[in-house]
């Protein structure tokens, strides 16, 4: 399969549509096939939406069949082709079956966003081995297994864009999230290492580091803003306080923000081995 150039004229122009720079730019992923694991909700859904709006056909993989189908329907509503795929990223046979199916049905895999992840809280003295293993299995082992299978297919075409979802917790440790930070630091190191392995084969590998995003990880009584609320403080008040205290910009990010960065990563031919934070300035320190 001949390598096809993508994003030759990738440039960003001034946006007039509420901050969606990509809609007013010349980014194009027309003719590309993308995969987003964990693409049925939250950050994954925002990424899938942005890829579809840029012209890619987007396959949605999830452990939950209903979420996979919901994500695929959302892509199709934007006029792009999609497929709902059920996968357990912890299991090599499940991941390989997914990639084999993509090769058979679609004939190519140009962009892979390994976004499936989980989070839980636990202080170092209370954290159980089961909690540690369960989280590492999804967040780090899952990224390894997906990358391994994706690269085998991408090497045949000598083209690919892999984006692994890490976190600002992969750059800065958070209390009571040591296992989560370990997994996300690991994703960044792994991404950097394999980027060097495939750099001469037309494949780029980068990590996306979301900041404070209004998804289930942060919002609600069981989210971080609820669990970290001060005595007498509502979840909404805690959410507002954390935005102001953590973010120099004072404003949380959105799944759509993450999608815009992923489209850029998918277009950029010479960006590889990087861990880019979309975090409102949090990682500035």
C-alpha cells in the first residue's frame, strides 16, 4: 500500500466559531481510517467527533457494547462511516482480533487513539494490590497491547499515527492517585520509547495529556471534585475552586479540546515521541 501524504497544508487560522480552530483551518483527514478505544463517552467521544469532522472514518472500540454503538452512531450522524467494536484491551487475543477485523473489513488503519482508561482513588496505605493491578492492566498494559497490534498493521503500509492518552497526572503526581499517576507516567515513557523504534517507518507515536476535563473522573459526588470537596462545600463549589486553584487560565478543558489536539497530532508528520498537555497551564507549575 502506497504511503499517502496527510496534512500537507496543516495550518491554523483564526476561529470564528467558539474556539474550534480546526473547523476554520485546512486540516483534513479525508480518506483516513481511525480507531478510538474508549470512544463512546467523555474524552474519547470528543476525540471521535473531531476526527470525523476532519473527514476520517472513525471506528469506536469499547468494553461496553452499548457505549461502542452509541459512539459509532454519533460518528455516522456526522456523515462519516463507523463501526462499533467490542474489545477488552487487557487481553492480547481480544486486541489482536480487533485489529485483524479492521484489516479485513477496512483494509487499513491510519490513526489509532488508545484512549481506554480507568481511575480510582486510594491512599498509599489503603491501596490494594487488586486496585493497582486492575488500573495498570487497563491504562498501561492496554496501551502496550494496542500499540503492539496496531504497529504490526501500520508497518505494512509504512504509515500510521498513534496517539496514546496519558494525563497531566503523567507529568505531576496527585495525592491518592499514585497508581493512576504510575500508569500515566508509564504511558509517556512507553510512547517515547516506541516512537524511536518506528520513526523511520512513517509511523509517529505521541501522548495526549488532558488536564481538568468535565467528565466523570472529575464531576459528580464520586468524581474528584466531589471527593475532594471541603467540609460544607458542594461538589459544584469544589469544581469551581479546583478550576481556579489548579489552572492558570481558570477554566476547565473539554473533550472537544482534546479532539482538536488529536487531529493536529494526526496531521503532523514530524511530531513524534512527545507528550503534549492540553491543560489550561496546569503543568506550568
